[in-house]
């Protein structure tokens, strides 16, 4: 069967769905791999590297006669319509935002697999692209903060006297938050963090950071995710967090609730309590912002001199390794469906059942949801 990787078309997307290193595994499994010429360039992978790895590199439309199509971003509705009936797509394909692509996949008779819907069970960890990409974003967030800050992160004892370490506060201690904590710690900052899930306290402490305990109920949802806050709780959380934010040199926010706009954790009033030269990095800027006033892809300087960086396509800013990890997630998922060179989705497998959003000309409801 033929697996195709077209160039990503969404502006700002620099990742590629398969990197050369992974091609040998696919060829060994009996698949023919076709890469659109130039598809890997923005992630630093050349056509020659793909050819040497055993893929065919082609110009023009590589998807129309492919059996499987792997991309990072969802295929556009037009691209879905060009696929042959029965083709399988693997990509990010959010059921809340990629609605047109999902409709087009259903009417084209395509089996579309959404990486966002891969369940968070231990067997699927190696296929969890949300996790691998959040890891990249969290690392980048801490580096951006260090770069924008006019202060050192570490404690320094110099002949000219002692430099105190930066005080970094991280809100949201999931995959991205924990990686931001780890990176800021490696740079020598003093880090504290808050999350609504009680389970995150031990994870934060295991990174050598301090967990901020607030007198508030926990908000643990299903699948290891958080639940949405009521407005009352949100207001109370903001009030209790204000002194921590006022004392921070750097604030990194990573909070999210699946399928919802980003929770608003920090208001402009709270930012006005920070000292001039403080830095805010909001990884949730693209989904509404954890911090009032951040803009995706921009640095906004407030009237009190706080520089606020709004994240946009953050994993793409680490395109080489983000692509490498993404490729492994895609291939692990693909191997689950591949026997002797033939890829067949098995809907009795709970991973495929949960992640396939269309099949056989219709949108799907996972078996679990039917029970
Ligand atoms: N395969 C697995 O078992 C698996 C894989 C990945 C993650 N997980 C678990 O899921 C957790 C969350 O994953 P994620 O990072 O993808 O989540 P996410 O991106 O949906 O959210 C990021 C963090 O924001 C937090 N948050 C939400 N609302 C908040 C608020 N109002 N205030 C403060 N924090 C808030 C969440 O609790 C979460 O930790 C992980 O830490 C882990 O425990 C499990």
C-alpha cells in the first residue's frame, strides 16, 4: 500500500509528518512511502535524505492515489475530496475545530484518524502526539522566557557580588507545564507551579519545584484532564494567585481544558502588579489566552513594562525534534493497523475505535460512547 506525505499547507506550520529516520521501518513493514518534494525542508530534512532512507520523492499531487496520507495539520476539505474512497488519513483533526475537513472526509468515504482522540491509556502512550508536541512547546516556553527576561535565571556568585535567581511561576502543570518547569530548573531558576489537578502536586515536586497550594476544590476530569471552572471558582483562583504573580519575574501559562477555550487565569489587573521587566509567556494564546491581553505570535508590552509573549505554532519553532517525535507517534499508530504490508483499521481495538472520526462514508461514534 502507498503512504503519502504531502507538504504542509497551513502558514506557520514547519513540521513534517514523517522524518527520514522512520522510513526504513515503514518499508520493512511492506509499505511504499512517497514524499512530496520539499515536504521536509522547513524541518531541516532534505529530499535526498528521504530518497536515501528508501522513500520515493515526487513533485505534484502525491495524495490522490495514496492509500494512507500522513500530515501534521488536517487535510483541507478540498484535499479530502481528492482522496480515493477507502483512503486513511492520520493527522491532528480536532472534532471541535476541523469540522469542515471531517465532513469532507465522511462524504469522500475516507477513514480519518484524529490524533487528538488517541485515548490516554498506557498502550497508546507511544502514539500520543498531543503529549509529544506539548513537550516541545513547554521546553520552548522556558527558553523564550529566559531570552526575553533582562535577568539571569540562575543564582550567580561573582566577583562583583551575588545575582539572585529568577522567580518563575508556571500555571498549568500538565505535559507542557512540567517540561517548562524542568527547563527553567535546568537554567537555575527558582520555580513554583499551580494546577487544578491534585495529582500534579507530586509531579511538580519531583521536578524540584514548589507546588502552590490554594484553598480551592480540585478539578480533576476524566482521562487525566482538568474540568472547566465555574466563574466563581475562577475569580477566587485569580484572587489567591495574585500575590504569587506579583512576586514572579517570569510567568509561564500552559492551562487547557480539552474542547474548551483556554481558561482565563490572569487578568490585566494581575499583570499590573508585576515589576517592570517581568516576562509572561502564554502558551494558550492561540486558544483564547490564559492571560488577558496576550496576542498569538506577538510580544505585547504593558504600560507597567511587562513583556507578554503569545504562543503561536510553538512546536513548529522546534520543527526538527517536534517532527521526529510526531513521526514516531504516527508510525506507532500505523503499525497497530498494519499486517504484511496491508493497513486495515480494526475498530474492535479501543485506540482505533476512539480515534477514527469517519469511516465508510459516515462520521463515527466510538463504541465506548455507545455503551
Ligand atoms: N497516556 C497517558 O496516560 C497520559 C498522556 C499524557 C498526559 N497524561 C496526563 O494528563 C495530564 C494533563 O495532560 P495535558 O498536559 O495534555 O493537559 P492539557 O494540555 O489539557 O492541560 C494542561 C494543564 O492545564 C491544567 N489546567 C486546566 N485548567 C486549569 C486551571 N484553571 N488552573 C490551572 N491549571 C489548569 C490541566 O490540569 C493540565 O495539567 C498530564 O499531566 C498527565 O498526568 C496522561
